[in-house]
């Protein structure tokens, strides 16, 4: 049997991009499809559409990419394009925390427009923490945990340098092909991070709090017992000897300093 007759039937797949405006969705797509970075920012108006072809697992794949504008103004346009989606690129900007905090809203929009939970569950989602070349407001571990909790792929990307972009699309296409071969059932992604959301939330609070009371989750004027009780709870959660969560050591030092400072005021 010749190699040509052994090839599997061609596939046609639909990919969408989601995420706030100015997170770099279009730049990621152009970096992959055109191997270049578009320096000048031009907001996507409604929907941008592109086609590319890839070969994967002895199968030719025609990829239809719908790059959806992130601005709320274009909701009435993009809501028509969620149907029949097989893969999604969910993008946030690591230098803009609000774009990360908007990820849940984007997933709510996807769920609401498709409606059928089994259809949503079949979509292969790649979360892209983009613009890693800029100063961060969102740690890698925080994005990784958000994606892991939902069974999504996670990649840190830079459309400027191209870092992570090809790897992300490769994982996306492989996931979509496997889902098609599996009768539309998406393969679960298993992770073993070794740390919990509670630990990550505590680390972020200690790092980002405005004052020592906020670091320990206390109201101003809390008693010595309240301070010690909160400290013990967080110390068990974050002690570097017991926690492998990224940032635990720095957070624990902030915790100790906050406790010392508050006890002097009691």
C-alpha cells in the first residue's frame, strides 16, 4: 500500500480567539501564520478571518481561524461565530491584570452562546499568557493554576519574539485532531502541580496587599490573638519546607514581617 493511500482523510477545523482587546490575539495569529510581528496596533473590527493548512499525524488539516474583536462594542458581531467551534485561543496580557481577571467572563460568554455543555466540553482551549516580554502583573503560576483548574492547556507566549507560539498552536491542533478521532470527546489534561489554589491566593494577597492587616486578612485594630491565629494558619499553608508553590519563600518572609509589625501595635 502506498504512502498516499495510507493517509487519513483531510480535516477542516474551526478555531476562535477570545480575550480582551489589546492582549495580542491578532499578533499571535499573525506570528504563527505569517511568521512576523505586526508592530503597529490596529484593533480588530468585529471579526478577522484567516485560513492556514497544516499536516499532523498523516492528515492534512485546513484550519479556519476566526479572530474575534475583544471590545464589548463588538459582542453583537462575535456572538454569531461561537457555534461549531473546535478549538479556542484564550488570551490575556501578563502586564495587564484586568485582562487576566476577565478570563472567567470570556468563558461565561462562550458557554452562554453555545448553550450545550457537552459541546463546550469538547472544545480544546489553549490559554495564552501573552506579552511575556513586558513587565508582569500576573505570575506564571497564577495563570497555570487557572488553566489547570479548568482542564485547559497553558502557554506563556510573546508575539514579539515568537516564544511559545508554535508550541501553543501545535498543542491546539493535536488536541483538536485527537478530539475528532475520539468522536468529539476531548481528552482530559492531567496535571500534578503539587500546590493548591488556596496557596496561590494567599501568596498573591501577601505580595499585593496594601498594608499588614490586609496581608493577614484582618481588619484594622485586630487583637494579638487574631494576629497570631491568622499567622499560624498562613504559616502552615506557606512554609517553604512544606509548600512547593512558586513564591512561597518570598510570601512567608512577608508574612513574618507583617506579624512582627502588627504585634508591636497591639
